[in-house]
């Protein structure tokens, strides 16, 4: 089982039971998405497993974050891998560039 969950008092608590690899990251992301749509929570917490966070785990977290953001549900990461995932998540909303021009000069 890739994930487990508890829905309580408007919060969906999802736990990744293991770090993901390329073969199971899409399945985990789809399971999270299905849970969010089924429970329609006010917020989601996603607990990451201990140890070094894999790129596939970060990919699934990013997908879940985008999905939650698109429907206006806040997503909070918990667990020992949460700080790395937050650092790799990037800005919440990218700035639009005019005509592709660089704006860092």
C-alpha cells in the first residue's frame, strides 16, 4: 500500500508509507487526487516518510500541490522529508514574463 489516509474535521491527512520510484509515483499521485475529490477537505496534510526524499516522491508531491492549488485547498507537508520537498517546490505562482524577456538585469 503506497498511501494511507484519515479524514477528520475537514482535514485530509495523507501519509506516504514509502518513498516512491518511477513505477509507482503516478499511482500515488492519482490516489491522493481521488481522496481529495472524494472527501472535499478544507485542507490537506501530506506526511512524507523518513529518509532521503527521492525525485519520484518530489514529483508526486509537486503534482498533488498543483492539484490542490488549482481547487483552492491548502496543502501542508509534514515529516522528515518535508523541508527538502518545500525547498524544491519553487514559487507558489510564477511571474509572467513579457514577451519572454529576462527580468533579472
